[in-house]
C-alpha cells in the first residue's frame, strides 16, 4: 500500500488482520459482539468487517477464504483485493484487544464529532434551547481535543461550512413532507431522491400505522408511490388507508358489504374510491413471494404509467422472499440494502423500509441498516410496556439522521378505531379535527373477487 496511512486506518487494518490470523483467540468472539460495521471509518475496512461478521453469524470460522467468498457473493471484488493487501502488509504482534479498543475509541470520537455537527444544525434550526446546545458543544470539544490523536480532525469552522454546504445541496432537491409539522421540524430535507429511510420498532408498536398515515399525507402532495406488501394483504392495506382518511372505523370498513343500502357512510366510501381511481398515484404490490428483482420490475411499470416514482414503501423489509429464503440472512440483508440503494438512485426515489425490533428493542442487522440509511425513525408505544397507561400514545423519534440532528421526537394520540395518528400539539384537550380531504385505497368494486397469491395494481 503506497497511500499515506492514518492512525485509524492502521488500527482497523491491524484489527482485521489479527482476527483473520487468530480466529480461535477467545478475544475474537468478544470483539465481534462489540464492534459493528459502522464503527469502521474506512469504507474498505467496513465492507471487510461486515463480511467477517456475516461469516461469524453463519456459524463458520472467519478466515481469509470464507470472508473472501462472502465478499465475492456481494460482488465486492475490489474489497477482496484490498483484503489480500491487508494480510500481506499488516503483521500484527499486538493482542486483538488492543486494536479492538483503538477502533472502538476512534468510533466514539467520531460520534462526538457528529454530536458537535448536530449541535450546530440544531442551533441553525432553533430546535433546542441554547443551554442544551452549549452543553453538547462543550462535550464534543472536550472529547475531540483530549483524544483527537485518534481521528482526523477538522476545525469547527470547517465543520460548520461543510454542514451548511450539505444542507444547501439537499434543499435544492424535491422535498417531501411527512405531513406533520411536529415531525418535519426535526428533519433536514427528508425522503430525498436516492435516500433509504428506515422505520423501526417492536411488533405491534404502530410501524405500519405510522407508514400508512405518512402515505396518506404523501397523496395530498400528489406523490407517486409503490407500496410493496410482502406481509400485509392488499385489501387490508386499502382498508387501513380508507379508515385513516375518512375516520370510519377499520372494523366497520371490513364489513362494508353488510351495511344497509341507506347507510350514510356509503356515499363517503364511494367518493373515496372515486378519488383513488381518478386522482391518487399510489400503486400496490402484494405477494408473499415478492423479491427485489420483482420490486425493480414493478418500479419500471409504475414509471411507465406515471412518468416518475417518488417513493417505495416495503412493509416489512425482512419479509422479502429473497431474504426469508436465504441460507445466510445476514448476507442477504446487506445485499438487499445495496440493491435498494441502487434502485433508489436509478429511479430517483426514496425507499422507506419497515424493520422489526425484538422484545429487547434491538434490530437484527442494525449495523447494516445504520450504514445504508440516511434517516432512521424509531416507533415507541408506551402502552405496550404498560397496559395501564392512560393514553394510547405513539412516539416517532429521530434515531439517526445523517444530514441533521438526531434525538428529536413527535408525539401522537392513536385513534384506535380509524388508526389516525393525531399530533398532541394539535389536540388542545380533545380528540377532534378528523375532517381532512377524502382519500382512499383502491376501489373495492375493482378489488373484490381478485384471487390468487399475488395482487398488484401495476
């Protein structure tokens, strides 16, 4: 390697070499459980380490051959050549733990630098009290300048200019609003073309509910979308959208065929369906066997029909058939994230991926999602943990945001009957204000009787 090496890059390369040369060392297991791919600053070492973890997760011993095979399966041939150079150039004589600590420390310092950047973003946007921003800046300065030998530092002025330039570039893009000011005020140019957005949360926390409410707002912006449903049924999704838009309880919509002919809700549903058929631009693709190649095919069809695609929503992402049926789901998840990123860039649209956490609040393959996502929204439902909670509240918080501050949140009251999410700031003490413009799912008249395992409106 003829390039000039930075300390962090040397630490990362030496750590990888030590792990692959001494895979039976007890310290290997400890550090593979401790470090995630996002802890590696260099893209090349990050790719190699992600493959090391993939081999380890599959129950194999991480060695040069097995890691190279994983890299080859991802089409990362340049990373294989890089790995060969690492093994030839770096001959570690220091224990794995030493390098592991250096990599972890450098990662923590980069987080401190990001905290400094986020504090600047918050100051510009006026999102936090001055005292809070001051404390974050002091903390960031302290960490950076006491331990700055481990990272490549840039001056605060350069950080500020870089952040402002990034914001200027994103603000030139076509912006998409969630429809909630309470959430939008925490986001910097969200859902931009080429972005990957992740909505994560435990089972029954309201991920699909949040997604459906956001899509309902997207329709008001005349956005063109592809809604991919590997798990949810076609009619279930359209019923959900109709309930949110009209305020008619979901349970009643499911039995609409039994309504009396003079039921006052029938004209409302008819109007909703006419709106969907004539003015809305959301296309559904429901299939238990949906895969990423099929998503690409559906995207082409939507673009042929509409002339563009603004977003793709996949609920749930890890239920795609080429993930579910993969021998190694860790590798499959990363491959599908790569493909989603490529499709988002190719079709100049945003991909919204719903991801499920386990009971401990951890997301499988979290490192991969954090590597590819530009925005991660976390869904919390306090009543899940405490059924005696007086109010059914749903909280959407900014878990990660590459182009702006993290940590902001918006709180909503859940209308359990219609699935509508009502911002607490708008309530003013009462559950009202459900008189929004009509919008629905696809016509029940057209959808009724559609059989088969796979249904699509494209």
